[in-house]
């Protein structure tokens, strides 16, 4: 699968506590895709990339708190 080229971009990660053993994560990603924009491909690749990154964050936090 080709990864679409991205121009200027910004990502913000906010983690908010939800009780003693839970949290809520908001990850906002804003980018200006370079032509030609492939909205479906960008959405799929972004969800795959950031989904994997969030899984890694969860794994690390759970391992540290065990």
C-alpha cells in the first residue's frame, strides 16, 4: 500500500484520567495532503499508523503500571 505524501501537518495528543485505572485519549491530526489527494487512502493509512501507535502507548502504560 502506498503512503500518501503529506505536506504541513500537526498532531496533538491529550490524555485525560478516567478514574484510578483508566484514561481517555484524544489524538488530533491535521495535514495538508499533497496532490492528488486520495481521501480514502489517507484515512486508512492514518487510522492504521495512529491506531498502531496508540496500541503501543497502551501496552507501555499497562506494562509500567503492572
